[in-house]
C-alpha cells in the first residue's frame, strides 16, 4: 500500500487524535511500514492529559498500571513518583513516549477534523479539517477519545457572566490564581471531586453547586517507594498479562471470591474498613457480587454513607452529600483526597441545586428558582463530557452512499465490537461504544484495540484486500449482547454518562460493554482467528 501513497498522495491510514490511542496507532502503523498521519485539535500529544489541567487532576488507576505495557524497555525505564500520578506527570509520560519512539513527526497539531467522507469508487476516506485541508487515506481510525468532548450545559444567561469561566476539561495552560476570590463550581463528578479540595485551599470562598451527590472513596495517595516500584518492575510482563487476560477491568486489584451476603455484618465491616484504609478503587472489589446484587451493593453503599456522616460535621451538609437514589459503583466510583472533609471548611458552601435548581447565570453569579442569589468572581464548569459518542459525532462522518453516522446512531450507537459501524467501511474506532473502554484501565483497552486494528490492516495488506466493513447481522447481535450484559448488572439503574443520561435528549443506552476486558479480548482474538468473523473483507 505504501508505494502507491507516495505516488498519488493517498495515505494508508489517517488517524484522528494523538492521545494514548493515537500515539500507539502511529507507533504500530509506522513500524509496519504504512504511511500514516494523525491530526489533533490540541497543541501537543496527551489527549485527556493535555486538556484536563485543573488543580487536583490525577488518575484513579494506580500509576504502575495506568501506563503502556507494549514495550518492556519503556515500562522499566519510566519512573512514576506517586501511587496515583498527577496530570502533569502523565502528560510528561505521553511526551516521553512520543519522543522515545519519534512519533510527533506524524502528527499535525492544532487541527480539527470536521468531516470524513467515504468514496466507494476509490475505497478511501477524505477528511476535511478546520484549516481547509483535504486528506485522503485508505483507512481512517478515530482515536478521538471517550471523554474528550467537554460539555457546558445550556443555562439561561450563561453568556452574560462577566467573571472568569473555566471548564475542567479545557483548562488553561498557565496557572490560574484563585487566591482570595469567590469561586463557584457547578458539578460534583470525578473532576469536581478532585478539584474542589484544591480550589477550597486557594479561594476566599467556594460555592459548590450540587445536583446529584456522588460516592467517593479515599485515594490515600502517597509517594511510591523504591520497593513498591521494584515489586512491579521485577514481574511486569507477567503482571500485565494477568491484568489483560484475567481481569474484567484490565487492572489488578485484590479480587474477592465470595458474595457480600456470605459474610457476617462484622466481617463485612472489617473488610470494607480495611479497603477504605488502603485507599483507591480496590474498595469495589471487596465482594464479587457488588455490581450485580442489589442487597450486596447496599452493604457497601451503606458503609460509605456512614463514612460521609462521620467525616462531615454539619449534619445537613452530610445528608446532602450522601447518595441515596442509585446503587454505588453504577457511576464510575470517584477516588478523592479529602473531598468530604473539605465541606468542614468555613470557606466552603454546598448548595443543593436539585431542590432549588439554577434558574439563570447572571453577570455576577447565579440565581436559583427560589430567587437565592450567589455571587462569584470565577465560575468552574465541572459538568463533564458528551461521553463515548460525542467526539465521534462532532465530526460529520459520511459512509457508503453518503449516509451519516449521526443519523445511524440517532437512537443509540451501533458498532460491531465497538470497533466498526456497518456502512462505514475502512473506518475503525478505538474504544468505541460497545467495547469495555471506560469500564477499564483505559490504556489496556487502547492497546488491545490498536493491536486488533493494526493487525487487521496488516492482514488485509498481506492478502491484497482493500475494503472491510462490519456485517449488519453481526453488529446487531453484538449490540444486543452489549445490552444483555448490562441488564445482568445494576449499572442501568443510575442516570450516568455511561447511559447517556447527562446529555438532554441523548438516547438512554448503556454504551460500554460490561462483559469485561478479559472476555472481550478473547472474543476479539477468536474473531480475528476466524478470518475476521462478522466483518466483510474484500
Ligand atoms: P483522549 O486522550 O481523549 O485523546 C483524544 C484526542 O483526540 C484528544 O487530544 C482530542 O483533542 C482529539 N480529537 C478529538 N476529536 C478530534 C477531531 N475531530 N479532530 C482532531 N482531534 C480530535 N482512564 C483510566 O483508565 N484511568 C484513569 O485514571 C483516568 N482518569 C481520567 C481523568 C480524566 C480527567 C478524564 C477526562 C479521563 C480519565 N480517564 C482515565 C480516561 C482517559 O480518557 C483515558 O484513560 C485515555 O487517556 C484516553 O486516551 P485516548 O487517546 O483514547 O483519548
Ligand atoms: O463529569 P461527570 P466529570 N446543572 O459527568 C453536573 C473520568 N474522570 O468530568 O450528576 C447542574 O461525572 C452533574 O450532575 P448530575 C471518569 O471516568 C476521572 O466529573 O448530572 N449540574 C455532575 O455532578 C469520570 O466519570 C477522574 O446531576 C450539572 C457533574 O456536573 C468522567 O471522567 C477525574 C449539569 C458532571 O460529572 C467524567 O467526570 C475526572 C447542569 N445542567 C474525570 N450538567 C479520575 O479521578 C452536569 N452537571 C481518574
């Protein structure tokens, strides 16, 4: 394929995005001898970690696991400093990878892909960018991220606010000084839960506008000791293999083998306390049925609720912070550093905007339905993302016969294995809807998808094939399977962004595949081994 590229300006592969997905794609494809070019709206590599620079931003998967596993030299050489790495450190890691494997030369930064059209006669894609360019490629891979389309809700008067405005997912590059200022934060999801303790340290006063309280467990972050690092590095290949092949989330935790209902109340209390003290998302693996059995789930939820009431001194504030109307773990569990204790500070006020919703934003703050007014100098939207489908559908993607992906997905995303949507030949997605993606250690899922996609393109080259599409029947069966897998769990019980519930009008469908990365990986490997069963190659 590559020789022709040089002759007629047709790339083998165009990649949209230069986060961890895009970088690994470029690495694999260029090493396999394909011509490849990537585009990113950002000014540098890193994706999520380029954009989310809010104070307190860090990962919730332990650093020794939240990193690439494809190159042993890389994982041996790189040193993480803390149990949960900060955003600057993860961004430095992405830059290190780009430099180490000489990847930046393949990326055009500050460039947004706005449209992609498939042409059946040439079996290729034409991408249009906001710079007015047209790029032609045989294959297009959307490495656009599951949590990259940041979203500001439509609130009347929003444009009138005269103070500083921020979104956690598009934070400025220069440090923001909140010293002594009155700050308003809308949202109490993972981003807010990380940012609020830090903002409270700086601000004169912090108003937190909460619609739905969230469950959060302490991170107990700490510097990594040389012993801890050595323990991982001495056994990295085997540990990574275990995470990939034997865990549902692509992450090694202390997995329990029994139901919460098999333990006595005293045993449960001791186990939850032990895990609470240890910190991190390990808490959710205390028993093996916490996401499938409502009664078991309630024992964990009740433990966290009691912790909130213990930590937060003002009973009314504690009550407001306590989630009661959805099971724990049905939204991504938050991992925090002193979140609940922050509400004991005299300069922090929690405002319940479920009972008294925001009516409008004003030039100096906001007003609620009951006419309560809150004034602030800076407004931080911690209001999340149009997750999983947002970044894909912001691009006007046109497949066979000019059909639009936006139209096809109007009632919910449809994709075979989350990798390809029928009618959009030669267009792959990394961690697309219908894959485990956001329910996992995402870098592990990225590696698996990138390896599947690049192996498939390589296979096609070796067989002289030019076109691949998902079979409609295979796609329908996969979408049904994704729905059935979700229905066997408690996850659909929460109005989460997994379900599209955070976006008014978005179809309520469980988008990620809850079957587990171990099982999903086996299915993908079988599909590839059976000559890409469920795909149509020509
Ligand atoms: P991204 O990193 O989102 O990169 C996609 C890139 O595509 C972006 O740079 C974007 O600018 C670009 N792009 C999108 N559309 C276009 C377009 N049309 N034209 C040009 N460029 C485009 N996951 C975990 O497993 N553990 C964690 O602890 C964790 N913490 C997170 C914390 C935050 C604050 C957020 C938001 C997400 C977190 N995630 C975490 C998920 C995280 O998104 C993934 O782990 C991973 O970084 C995704 O990499 P990616 O390359 O697939 O996507
Ligand atoms: O976004 P969210 P996020 N009026 O959607 C509120 C990953 N991540 O950026 O719940 C008022 O979770 C909304 O309220 P409600 C992680 O996967 C990881 O925090 O809809 N409020 C909610 O409180 C995470 O799950 C880390 O009632 C409005 C908040 O805004 C994902 O990214 C850190 C509103 C949005 O929460 C997204 O997290 C950060 C409105 N109109 C992110 N609209 C780690 O720790 C929205 N809200 C690794």
